[in-house]
C-alpha cells in the first residue's frame, strides 16, 4: 500500500507536469499578442545623380541618400545601362560613386536612359545591398578651351584643347583682342571677323588657330610681340558648329584666357 | 527545532536548521542559477544590429536601435521551478520523495527553457537578412549572428545533474551535516529557557497552552513554578528536572537524528 508521502509526491509531480503543459499551451496562444513586427524605416537608397557623355567615356555618377538614422557606407557595385546594354563597375572615391562605360555612337542619339544597378556596402555595420533603377537625362559634354597662346611677328597662335563627343567646326572669330590685364593696354584690337573653318573630329585634340594680325581697317596692332612677365588677357568670341547625328547646332562661344608671358 | 513537514510548529520558533550538505549544495546551485541569470542572459543571438537576449523576464530584442521586451510565460517557470528544486529538499526532508520532486522540478525547468527557446525559433525568427523597399528599388541587409548559451545555462545543467545524483544516492554522497543554529537561545521566563535548550539539543516539541510537550511528557508553567505532567501525574519540579524529563522523552528522536533525512517511505 502506497504511503501518504508517495501519494503526495505523485500529486505534486503530476500537478507540476500539468502546470508546465498549460504554460506551454498558454504561451503558444499568447504568442501573437506578445510579438510585434518591426521593419526598417528611413532606409538609405541610391540615386543616379547624372550621366555625362564625354569623349573619355560616359560617366554615371551615383549618390547615396541617407534620410534617417541609418547610415550606409558604400564599398562598390555595378550598373547596367538598359538602353545600351552596357555594364560598368562602380568605383567609390571619397563619398562619390562613379561608373564609367565606353562611349558608343548610340549615346549621341539618346535623350535619357534607364540605369539599374546594385551597390554593396555596410548599413550600420551590417553587409547590405541596395538595388535601384532610375531614368535619367543624358548630358552630352563637349569640352573645348584655350590652353596656350603665342604671339610673334604679329601672328597669334591660339592653342585649343578639345575633348569632343561629336565633331565640331570652328567657323569664325570676331572682335578678338589682346590686352594687358592690369594696365589695360591693347596689344591688338580687331573689329572684324576672321574666317577659320577648321573641322575638329570627336576625341581629344589640340587645335592651333593661327591668325595674322595685320593693321588695316578695323584692325589695330599696337605691338607685334609680348613683354616678359606681363599678364595678358585674350578675348576671343568664336562661332562653333556641333555636328550631332540628328542635326547641327551652331553656338557662339566666348573664350577669355588670362596668362602671364614668360617667354625668351 | 527542525523544519519538517507534518509537525505542528509555530513559525516563530525556527532556531536550528539541520540539513545535509548535498541538499545545501543543491540549494546553492539553484539560487546561483537564478542570481546569475539576472546578470547574464541564459541564451542569446548576437549580431551587429539584431540581437536577442533571453533574460528572466523574457526576450530582449534589439533591432537597429529599437528595443523591445517579449515575455513568454514559460520563462518565469524556468527560474521558479529551478528555485523550487533547490528549496523542496530543505523544507521537506522526511522521505526520499522530495529528492525525486526536485529532480522533476529541475528537469521541468530545463524543459521550460527549451520551450522558451522554441518560442524564439517559432515567433522571433532570425533569417539572417532583412529587406525593405526604397523609393527606386530595395535594400537587402544581411544580419549575421551567432547563437550562444551563456553561464546560467550551464549552471542549470549542473542543477539537473545534482538533483539526479541526489535522487540516485539519496543525497548521501558526502558525510557532512550542515547545522544552522540561531545564536540567541534564552528568553524571558523559564518556559522560554526550556524551549531554547530543547532547540539547542535538538529535541522537537509542541507548543501547548502555557507549556511545551514532547511525546507524552508535558511541562506547564503555572505562576513561577513548573508543573511536570507525566502519565497523567502532575508534579511540581525544578527547571533542571523539567529539562531532564523532556530530553528523556525526546531521546528516541535524538538517536534517530543525524542522518535520517530522506530515508522514510
């Protein structure tokens, strides 16, 4: 016959097991009210900031927008230009993200392109990937500027540094003058138009414009050479025609070039 | 006096506690388990921006700076059961069943812990990543993490082991008896002196109206004199005789003492 202690023991232990089972069931029933769902808010994202078509390639620059407490630190990634099918690797240089894809003829006829990509990096220390897709206007950049001047025997040679996406024609130079910067003395002053008509193909080129300055009607040459250690200003309004595939575009361009002559 | 279930003692008379070292070790492990858990989480999933810590009050979830407490009821059972597993053999020592009961409590405590961890697996899912839409795409964040059991878990395992060992050996694997005695043994009147001495000697007695009783022997205080009641005969006795008679009446208790815990059926 079982003692009353064994009976007590059996009652206690059975009760404990039952309590445990009830707790498990209760916990399972309570679970949906205990937990709550939290998602990330104010997450950073990546935008295509600009697309610049240059003679050296198409530069796609991206920006990371951190609009909350979360901070994204990019380390690399890739982009794909949907309209040309080109892939580019994203390089991260001091807070700017840039991808370069080769310049193809298709770029010159595109008004805007779709760019998709993936940027990897760290979100508050966790590895993270940001995928994006943006449609962005294409900005064609034709660079041309004065890079050097020589003036001897009343002949001026202006060296233009051109980095062109499309071919151009330098048509005319009008009302060109050269004067000293601080004393405003003319070296020469022209009130006439010189016809240049030099065609520059696309790509990177140095172009020399050689113009003899002969005194005559509306042309005043006060000196035929430059003085040492003097600062001069070249003022050269120019008409340039850009030959885009879908038509020519003629614009005027004013070159102003300040330089100090240190010749021998 | 001894704390034994089944005896009618007044709670104010706890003067001496006489327990086995094995039971004390069990209590120490149980209390240090609970104490350490309030300091260190028992189980944790650690990541950079997503961490889950199991504390005695529930799961503390930290997600990108958001902090939340999720208290599944089973978590309270873990440490309440463990604490009981330590206390039961101290309170109930007459039979070997408290050892079994505390083993069941320790195992149930571990079971509740497993169930609580399962709660995390089921409802606080950690997939290792989180995705979220952005204005022009989406972001995918990896959440690398490690799961670790910490110190309190191993103390709980030790508690389970010690309760099993104590159940199997009858809590007799050391030969040490721990006696916790209250320093102050004498009180005001003669009756209090008698009670104090009986406590000290280790004779269990019953409080009766204005007197004490050990077995069939009773000493009553009437005025300033002590009346010994033995075999229905009342005799006025001195303090030393009264004490001697009470100790004699409790002699069989004294002989049985020292090592008879957890032996009865």
